[in-house]
C-alpha cells in the first residue's frame, strides 16, 4: 500500500533538492532503458522519473521558456528529416506513399475514437494518443491543442515500445539482427560554424515567435518551417548535438511527467487494456497494408512491414539496415513522409474526430 504521507514529505523538500533527486532518478532510468535498447529512452526516462516525483507531491516545475526552447529544438529535429532525397523519393511514388499514409492516419483516428467511445480516455486525448509516428511532436502539439499531454504521452510511448518489439520480432523471421547495434553516440561533437549557432537561433526565434502568435502548435510548427527553409534553400545544415537533444527531451519529459497526479496515474492504469488493444489493432492494420503493398509494388515482405510500421523510426532503421534484401530508401521515405504528413494533418483530423464525438 502507498503511504499517504509520502507526498507531504516530498513537498517539504526545497526546490534545489527536488531538482537534484529528479535529475539523478532521470539519469538512472534513462541509462537503464538505454542499456536495454529501449527506443526514446532519453525522453521516456525523464518522463518516468518525473511521474514518480509528481505523484509523490513534487512542486518543481519546468519554466515555460525552457519548455518553449525544447519545442524549438524538437522542431529543428523534425526539419532535419525533410531532406531533398526524401522529397524526391516521395514524388517518385507519391500515390503509394500518400495512400498508405492517409489510410494509416484515418485508421489511427478511428481507433482513437473507439478508445474514446469506450470511455477509457477523453475523445481528443485518445485521438492524439493514437496518431502514428512523431511521438514527441504529437505530445507537444496535443498539449497545445488542449488534449491531456500526460495521457497522450502514455499512449504514444507505449505504442513505440510495442512497435519496436513487433518489428524486431518480425525481422527475426527473415534475418538475424543479433549482431546489429546502434552506432555509438557522440555526445560532444565539434560544433560547426555557422551551423550550430544558426540552428539554436532558428529554434529559439521559431519557438518564441510562435508563442507570440498564440496559434496552437505554433511554437513547434514555426521552428519546423524556418529550419526546413534554411536547410532546403542551401543556406546551411542543421546541427543538433546529442547533449542538446537530451536536454530538450528531458525538459519535455519533465514538463509532462510532473503534471501527473495519483488520480491521473490510476486513470491511465484503468485505460491500459483498451489502449493495448488499440495499439495491437493499429499494428495489425499497418501489417495488412504491408501485405497488400509487397506484391503490387514489387517490394519484399520485410521491406513492406518495416515501411508501414506505425512508429519507432530509429529502431526500424537499425533493423532495416541488417538485411541486404530490404530497400532502406523505400522504408525511410515512407516513414519520413508519414512523419511530415501526420504533423500537418494530425491537428485537423484530431479536432474533426473529437468534435464529432462531442456532437
């Protein structure tokens, strides 16, 4: 049984001690998840640590400027995926990519609506939580559009885990991936001039400029637009060192996790069976799309499965690279195309479905 006095004891700690404990716990959890090869460990670790502190009465909160700056960095990270070769690959097979992406987006929206209809989660929250891919961006945008970011994060990152495990399991039927490991992380690379200062400037100007606009999601969308323009016009190359990404992930994870309370955590636990069912249905639907794609468009089964896998882009890339038979360009082009399209069409689809549910 939990100790009802525990929150009160935690609240008696001074702010510096609360932050110290939160930082240490975040490092331990993130390190453990990285050791286990868990995707998005640098985001999930701080979020889990913040949930533990939040439900036990922590009063520490991430300052809004730090949260906005973190959104700007995430926006630049999204823009790095919008490369000329990805756009060229999309244009070559745009009917296929657009059809698959829109089918996945509609299916995820309907599954989110089902979760909302079951009463497990509020309608808008369920729809945002079911949106495929771009988990960190979806959490940020869901918060901007009025959904409960805590429960959206719960759904999104639970799906990332399921998708990564299912992709690895499916891949083992075709190729041995036991010797494939992620490349070592260079935490402190040499900072390039003017790329790094330009990237930081774009992140800050875009995020804080978007905040001034008071348009939902603008603090994330403005950096994406500015960074994509900077990169695609040839003005320079974006640079996001791993330490900056880790700090941004931590700021977002802490912001979300510290908002958790014991009633919210209990609510998430009650919704778990419905959420898991929705995740498995979405994975099954995407696998079905892959089965249809494989013979029609002349790609192998593993390529089709990995290309349509709804999330876990990093792990999908590692698994795809393990087999010479996999068309890595096809896989990543479809993944990137969906990533961008979900960012553009996710908000209106979520609002449309949630609005109809309220009606």
